[in-house]
């Protein structure tokens, strides 16, 4: 993409309405524009990152054997009355009526809808286990929407639902999701800590939240610092292997880590004093096992091996796709702007032409642009006729991991400058070496 043809409405000043870093930088970097309280338009740069995050979620869900689908954003209230949640859910649910005076609602979550789909089409234990998921817009009418996409009313979310014959099978699905989520977050450059949490209106006894540590987090968290030393790495996973998934789950959940809702001071005091930590955390996902809560209420049963009907065991599993974008910025920025991890960067490399109109500089930039594109990478070429300082400020603000600076002085010596956004370190090398270096970085990312 050439900057001269791109829609990137960057702001020079901090917006007055932005109280946290991610909201401020997303507005300044031209990623979003508020439509109304807690509702945003996603502009090209923000939409591009949102899709990168979504792609990673899809890939990891399908590696775990989960099947994508898509459900409507508007649901009938009848299903929610059947489950008993329509009146219990509270004012966060946006209740509406259609022209025939039927009660409808804008989806805050989809347990009822997916259970209705399941009971309509699955009748035998032979069709289990089954896990379906979607990535879809949701709406919760927050009393005080704030912090940009971190606590908006409309949000983009992955919600998945497992159906299993027994509790043991459903708990394997729970562990499988936990492992899948750990892989997902690490690919995005995040360390998300699974913490025992409260189930809220979803229900159920077993639930973990995944939280990213950040000063602006909405939850107070208490944890053993040893949990931050854990990494998933590149280990190979057989998601059908019950023991392997259980082992990894225990590895990441046996260290003390809880939100303020489930904090146990006595248990926390058993952690060695030098490892006890308190901080703030941003929730980026949650998994639930709730047994037969919905299948009992909505008569979602299958014929068991003995020929008798049995209510299926269920769980639900969510990742806040749009919220993740804000969490990544909260975890990865400096006073100049965003620092995108390589896995979710909107463009792989920025090309800055220090003297637009100079024949040699223009030709060198065009060649870099062509070579990166041919290699399957996406460059963002700042070909605007603007001062070098303005170009550097824009690149720092939007946070691409790598920048190549091209100017007449360097080209006289046959070199360009490759700069890391994360470290600020710059290295002079030939254009061919710069292309090879960036290609190697993303080949190993």
C-alpha cells in the first residue's frame, strides 16, 4: 500500500475523550472513529489489524477441531424465556420489538441459539463430541461505556460451544480450549494468564478468565509471579490427547492466579512472599463448563449408548477479538505510539523515502516495494511529499515492527537503514540484505 493512496486520518494531538493508552492511540493512528457512545467505525488500519487477529483465532480454533459457523445478531426472546435467562440477564441486554410486536434482542451471547440448533439436528451420542463456534458482533448495553474498544457496547467476539455425552468429555473440551487459547494469545505477542473467575450470568461452576497484565485493567488480580515465567512455545499438541491437554492445563493453572472476584487471601498467603504480586488485568477471554444447565432447560438430549435419552454436557468459550486489539496496544507501546507484534501488524514493513522526487531514491523504494510484495509480504510505502520528521512520526505512531529508510546520502554508499520499532536499533545494509532480513524475520514469526 502506498501512503499517498491510503485513508489514514492520523491526529497530531491526543483526543480529550480518550482516558487510556489504547483508546488514545487508536484514535490518533486513524484506526477507529466513534459513532455513538461505545460504538465505533473501524477505519482501514484498525479493520486490517482486527482481521489479522480474527485469522489467528480461526486458525487455532480449527487446529483444535472446532467448526466455524455464523449465527444472527438478532435473536427471538422466546429461546431466552425457555432457558429462564430473559428476565435475569439485566439491563445490559438490548431488548427490541419487531413490526409484529414480537420480543427480540440484540445478541449478547448465544447459548440459547446454539442449543436450539443442536437439539434440532443432533439426536444420537454417535454424533458427539461436537464443538461449534462463530466470530460475530455482539451488543451489551454498558451503563458507562468507556476506554474505547476495551469496554464498548458493540464488540466483535469469538464464542464457541461444546456438546459432550459426559462430564469427563466436556472437561476435556474445557482443557482443549484452554490450551488452544494459550497458543492463540502467544501468537499475538501476549502473555495471557488463566485465572479462576466468577461465571456471572453464563452460569456453571468451572470457569477461567484469561487476563493480560496492564495498569488500565478493569480487574484487580492476585498471582504467583512464577506464572509469568510460563510460555507455551512451539510444542506440538494432539488435541485429542486427553492426558496431554490435562497436563498443560494443570501446568498453567496450578500456580495461584485469581481475580478479585474469587481471590482467597489464605491460599494467596501460602505463596512465598517474594512471589506474591497484585496488579490490574484486562480480560481477553473466558471459558466455562456449565454441565446440563441449558440442555436440561431446553430439552437438548441425545440417545445414549443404552438407548435412553441423556442431556448433553455443555461449555462455552469466548475470546474478545476487538478487545484484544486494545489489549495488545496496552501491553505494547511507548511514548511515540504503538509497537505491533509481528503476528498482528497491519503491514510487515514501512518504507520511508527521505526525498520523494529524487530519481535514485524513488527507484530504490519502488524496487523494495516490488520485492516485498513478490515475497508475499505487505509493505506500507510512505511516498508522500512531506518532511522526514513527519514521516518518522507517523511510522512510530502506527507502530509497524520494521522500517526501511531510503535516502540519497545512503544510496551513494549503496545502503539503506533497517530500524526495529521495538528496540529503536538501526542497521545500515544493502537493499537486498534488508529485504532478506525482513523475509527471514517473518518466516520465523
